[in-house]
C-alpha cells in the first residue's frame, strides 16, 4: 500500500520534510522537549508539508489497527441550513441521518471551516480525514477536490452524478434523462410542437443531464425545441421570447423561474396552462402555491443510498455509481396545446 492510497502518517510527513518523526510530533503539538529547540526554518518546512498535504493527526492510530471510528463525514459545498426557509438539502440530510443511525455510525458535518472564498475539502484547516469516509453534498463539486480524493484513496460518495475526475467518481444521483424525456413525450402527445427549455443547462452535471434529456426527446419526437438562458433576463423578457417563438410548452429547470413566468403571464392575460403549459424539472426550495406538472427528485432516498454505498466502499472498495428514478408529478400546469382556459 502506498502513501497515496492510505491515510498519511507522521512518518510520511517526516520523510517529506526531511526530519525525524519526533520533530513532526513536537511541531504538531506546538512544543519542544526539554533542551530541544526546533529551528524556525525546520518548523516552517514541517508546517508547509502539513498544509500542502492537508494532514491531520489520525485518531484511528490510537485504536486497534482493524477498528474504525464509525464516523461518517458530510462535506457541504453550499450552506445546508440557509436562512429564509429554503430546504433543498433537508431531505438529503434526513436520509443520510436515518441510514447512518441504522448503521450505528455518527455523523460529522464538514463545511471547509477557516477557508475564505469557495469551500474546498483540502485546505490548511481541513479535517475531513477525521471521518472514516465522507458524503459530498453540493450542486457543483470542485473537480480538483474529486481528483485528489481519488488519488489519495479517501473513501467518499457524491450525492449527484459526477463526471470522471481523472478516474470514475462514486456517486448516487437522480436519473434525469428518462424523467425529462417522459415529460416531453407527454407534452407532444397533447399536441405541443413548439417546446422551450428555460435554464442554464450547463455547469452542474444535473443541469446538463436535464438539457440532454430535453434535446434527445425533442429530436426523437420530431418537435421543435429552443433553449432560453435566464441569466440577466426579466420574467417579462422571457415571456416575450417564448410567445414570439410560438412556444406552447416550456420546461423550466428551476421552480423559481416557473413561478416568475406564471406571475408575468397573469399580469398580461396569458393563461397557464391554456396558452402556455409549464413543466418543472425539479423541486421547490420554498413552499409555493403553483402545482407544477413535473417530477419529484428522490432526495431522501439519495441520502440513504449514499450512506449505503459509502459503507460498501469502506468494506470492499470499488467505485459504485447509481441513478435513482424520479417520480412523475401530474400537477395542473400541463394541458392540450391550444386549449385556452378562462
């Protein structure tokens, strides 16, 4: 087993810094033995290696070699307890907590404390190795972090499908492609031929999967489809573009955009779903009154399954990758094309 495929030890740090293990221990404990003075340049060299490797003292070393802490980490790239009632991550956390408790494990929440700017797993203050393994939460995950986790053999599972980062990434995600295709087929069956996709469709893998499902379904059904980015656009601008293109059904990546379009339509006498059907490709982060037609992302199930897959990784290694089906939601915002309601 190489140093890149196991936890770093004080011996590893000593070798990389060109000092003794005793010196590393003294620096870590911020002290010197009686009669021993560590030169400032030596101390700085050891600290530099510690920073560069994100080393933390291994608590497991105090236990039997074949025992684990039974602590599972959860690293969040975004705030999972945001103000204002937004609760997108809450079901994930419920599933993670339930399954961890059933497995007899404690949870340790990591937030990249001490880092200014975007959260990163590896930093001078990183403590992610305190856990036996880690579940990663976030719409986007830093590819350099993923590559390093894979390179150093740190056990982890990402919630959400991730592209390769130098090697396959273990994940559990939502199976967006068939869910979006099914919605497009429903709209086409109701006579819709001018469809639009509202949202970035890029950046996060989840966005790319939704747009891909839309495009593939549009091509397969022979209907016409346009993509309408939302950045910097007002709801009225977006509605103008949709109406101007003859759109009868719009697929919104974010519920907030769907709600904004509904409100703009009401102000201007455009009926939903009579004049314009709206299909949502996700879930709301706040309570809303609009019952969009769309699908449910299995967030709680994804949290549970992430813990189960992480347990498998800890026990037998491997790179599990799994997509869970999304559940259709009928809603009230899809109607036959041209069926204006008053």
